[in-house]
């Protein structure tokens, strides 16, 4: 029998003393195809990794620039304050107060807009502009204006006051420092953590709206969180019966976001409809919804958030719905991946009161970046 090589080639010794080579085309083609496929898959993996690394590198550089703007804005704000005001607004970075957060009208620490002069208020709002995207800032200001609506609806001006929004700074804002700050009041709780003057984290991120839709007065028709609700309803209505059976995990909605104002968000039950089970157009809808929540913060941080969840894998991200599918009745949805959680609840006040939050399981308050920072340079 003639000898066969790995590529399917027969070598036959001819009587003339010459070597003839006969190639089996099918076998050769299959082997080349396998090798080509393996090479292409390897190249695709390298390309995807390269894109993710480059995206994260670009986002990190942009985050560093945004951190510099925050430093400048925070220092400008602090320079306007009197010693007494600074004592109220400034905390040590290690203070427990940094992890205290609320989105209800409660007593708070920090310096409120109500106790600032007009130049100080302008400096404070410039700091807020530096910490949010343009849409995020507009959303925050719309939410603050709803306090006036609540007064018109009979709420107490003592508690429903658009000037009871507080600024708190933790540590010393500096180009190479680790520091943070917080902006908080009714239905707004925003947090920024800067590590080594470059890395920037902005979770927990909470926005709420009461009323979700203004139905009277000069702001009638205003919906501060309209897109976050409308995109979710659009995705839900696009699902077929089988997809809906997976997406709707409970016919009763909770009366608030499940993670509440916990210091560390708990991973919720692994229920809902996975990204991998969506049609391509539905996958785009889900990503649009995620991006809407992400892009309330500065663009560099939003880009880092999206790059992080893509790197962790889109396929396992799940969309889960609880409650009624009718707009006028209580409902809740969440989007959960291995690294993050988005929740939106609209059940209170006859389903006209929205709470929405973005949590990072390992990174809220900069926990993951601070861990890396302290491991690299242990603090005593």
C-alpha cells in the first residue's frame, strides 16, 4: 500500500525510480478549510480583544480628562465657601458618610443650595455640570423642578424644596489625589469617586421622578424619565409569547427598587429573557435602553461602563419584567449582567412615581479601583 501523509498525499515509487505524488483534493480542501477556520477564529478573537482594549484605553484617557475638570470645578466651588460652610461641605475621604445615601426627603449632611449665595450656587452647579452629561444634567434639573409641582399638589414647602439639594466633598480635590463628592436630594443621589486623579467612577447612580408624568400646572406633560420607560415598553411589546413568558417573571411588581439604598447591591435572581434569545433588532433595543441609563453620566464614564459590560459578555445579560404590562398600572423592570444592575420601578402614587438606579456589583463608590490602588500602594 502506498504511504499516506497527513495532508492526504500518496507517494508511489515508479519503476523508473521517480517519485509520483497524487493529491486527494477533497481531503486537502477539508484540512485547509479547518486550518483557515481556526486561523480566522483566532484572528477574530484577537481583533475583538484589541477593539475592547483600545476602547477601554480611549475611555480611560477621556475619564482622566474629565477627572481634571472635576478637580478644577470642585476647587473653584470650595474656594467660594466661608470656613463655616467648608466645615459642613468637607469630609475625610475615609469617612463613613461617603457611603450614606438616600433618595427620599430626609435630613442630610453637606451644604445645601438653600444656604449658598448666588455666586456659590453658580459654582456648585458648574461642578454638577462637570459631573454629568448634558442630558444627565437636564434630567437632574427637571427632577429638582418637580419639588415645585409637589408643593402645588399640596406638599409641604418645608420638605418639598428645590433648594434642599446638598453638595458634599470627600477628601482633597487634586490632580493626583483620591477623593470623591456627592450631590443629593429628593430623587437624586449621584456619587463620584476619583482614584489617583485619573480613574473615575459614578455609581451608585439614582434618578427618580414624582410625579412621573406631570398632569397639571405649568409643567403639565413633563416626564423626567420618559425615555427609560418608553424604550422598555417598546422592547416588551416587541416580544413574542415565548419570549414574554421568560421576560415576565412576576405579575406583581415590588413597591420599590429591590436593592434600595444598600451600600453594596445584591445580585438578583438569575431570571428573565437573555440577550442571546433576542432577535437582532430586539438586541439593539435592549442596548439602546442600557445606553440611555449609562449616558446620564459624563461620556467617558458611560463609554467605560458599556465597554466593561461588553467585555463581560452581552449574551448573559437578562431583561426581567414584573407587574402589569399596562402603562397606567404598577410595573418594574431590571437589566442584569455579571457586573451591573439597572432597576426601574413605577408603582407608587397610582403608578406615577418612578425610581431608577444603576449599580455596579464590585465598583460602587469606586470599591474595585480602590482595592487595586491599595494593593499597589498599601496604606498604613
